[in-house]
C-alpha cells in the first residue's frame, strides 16, 4: 500500500509543506508551498511571526489537499528550543527568537541555581545559551510565568493550532534542558529548583502517536477530510533529518546541514562523560528512543548572514556564482573557529570574521570570493573536527560522513569536508528533514514498517546520494 501524507517542515530561514507518497518501495516528495521565515524585531527584541507561518501552513495544506485527495495524516517539525506561553488556550504574544540576546542573562540566572556540570548530568545537553530553560529563567524574572498556564514548543504550537490538542513531542522536549536524560520524562525536581511551574509542561508524546484530528474550521479552510490526524513525528527537525540519513552500515556520522550544522552519531544510550561535556556534545532524544549525540556547529548561517550583510544596500548576491568563485580561489586561506559564539547573533558577519582573523594575526579575506572560501573552509574544518570528536567520545569507528539538508547541495563544502576529515562524504538527501517526517507518519499509518534501519534502507534505495572522495590538496 502507498499512502499520501503532508509534511510541514519549518526552518529558521524558510518553511515548506510537502506531500509525501510512502510505501514499502516508494518514497517521493512534492513541494506544495515554500515560504520565507526570519526574525521580526519589536521593541522588546527578536520574535518569530508564527501567526504568519500558520497562515502559510494552511495555504500549503490547501494546495496539498487539492493535489492529492487522500492525504491521510499531517506531521510537523521545526527548529528546537523556542516556545509560546499560553493562558486558557490563548497565546501570550509571539515566541522569542533563540538568537535574541536576552538569553545571556538567563544563563546567569540558571547557573546561579544549578551549575552547568550538574545540569549536564541531569539533562545531557550541550551548552547553548538559548536552550529553553535559560529563556524561561528570563520569563520568570519578567513575571510571565505567573500568568501563563501552558508552554508549547513551536511544532507543538502548530499542532495545537490545527487540532486544539496540547502535547509536548519527545524529541523536541529533549532540547529544553528540562527532560531527564535517563528517564526521558520531565524533570520536576529541576523545574522546582529553577522555580519553573511544573504545570506549564504538557503531556509528552512519542513520534508515531496521534496528537488529534484537524479542527472543523481547519478542515473547511484546507479541504482536508475532517478526520485527518496530526501525527507526532520527530518534531525536532534534526531528529527527523537523522531518521532519513541513509546510514545503512555502522561507521557513519551525520551532518544535518542547514542554518546549523548538527554533527554527530546515533547512539543507543546517552554519553555523559566529562570529556563529552567538555567537548560540548549534546544527547538529544531521537526517534525510537535513540540518542542523537552531536555538536551544534554554526552552519550555513555564517554564509547566509554574510550574504544578507552584503545585500543590505539592495544589491543581489548570486549564491551559485559566489560559490563557483570561492572554489576557484587559489592557495590557502586562513580559517576562523566556526564554533565561536561571536558569530551567533544577527548582524554584520563579514566584519566579525575579519576582526576575528585580524585579532589573531591571520590573513583577512580581500574579496567576496575569498570571504566565501574562508567561510566554507572554516565550516569544513569545524565539521571534520566534530566528526572526529563524535567518534572518539562515543567509541565508534567512523569512516563515512553523511551530509543532508541544504549543505548537501554545496559541492565545495562537501568536498572540503571530505578532504579535511580524510573520509568520504555521502551527500543527500537535501530534504532529509521532510523525508524523516513523512517516514514516521508512514510507519504510524501502516504504509511502511520496521526499524529506523529499514526506513533508512528505503531512503538509500529511493534517493541517489552523491559521493565526494577525500583528495589531497
Ligand atoms: C536546527 C536546530 C538545531 C537547534 C537549533 C535551534 O534547525 O533545530 O538542532 O539547536 O535549530 O533550535
């Protein structure tokens, strides 16, 4: 049997709605709508415009139901950590964007109550200043937690808009810092210590569970059948991407490369060693109870924010041309540390890169092509280092790297990652996140069955990856 499902995949720079056809030998995706996303600045900081995203999602679902009458379910994934606060079902303002700098203060507040080493032992998460628990400390100080009675992470909020049900999907809940890494349940004791009301946090659901069926007005607006279920998938986009990474043999590491480069391996259980903590590796929840042992590298954000800076005055930069010119740059370029937090906020990226290099007596790129090359080389080195660390820290012998997401289309980045890591890079699929979303829905409705390994085997059979062999330069 082949089934049609709708995958809603919201990224930090764009969102899309796809129709997936899925069956034992079938896996096909068709894009129904793609729309831009990004921060919206208001006087109190940077937010997401989720009302607008929701309107785009409804449009995409309408196109999906016109394209294919038998849409059997909907799955939603997005970036992690961000949330809306609600009271009595009403959303209390648009969610903050994780790049909003208010989180720095939240870090001080939380670490005053619970030092990072103790937090790591409880939640297994790498330090990222925007993890939900730091954001919530700021909300607490602002008095918001006395008002709110519910917290919904972004994909859970979209599911609420579509169904009226309030749940917390497990893989994304694992990025809040408030899930016990051992039991995978909410850590009520930690919430008490941080003075976060336990009642804010909804029931946890696992990928594959039904969240609810679409509300009557959603069915009417989209043309979907009134009993169409919303099914929990790996609602953290990285969890969905890892599902669809064609790691069909042991020894593979993954890089889910979009705005971020999420570099790591899959493990059966968390790795909580001091070395893992010091290397800032995270243990996020994967589908089927797996652990995503990975490190966040800054990713294509550095390139896109550079281009945004260049385009500020209205000029348009052609990405393909820029990358071709970057590939043609002769000789070595000096590189920067793509893990340095200085590159995290929005703002003039080329200036930050130049300052970083100049302060260390390194060569500053003299042209845009050199700057692009310097960014790609810096990312490739950070990726290679993180792959090495992931293998060493998890005691896995890694000999192949899978790059999925938008980065898999960046040939220079794939080749230079292979060269710097000294192992082949298998590139694709580019839409791994949406494919992982489709696969978990497909399994929930019985169109496919089996373990993640057999789902990955289906990906490997239906998408042609491109292999970049390491070359000496
Ligand atoms: C990737 C991602 C990362 C998470 C970051 C912020 O889109 O979900 O996994 O660390 O965005 O949420």
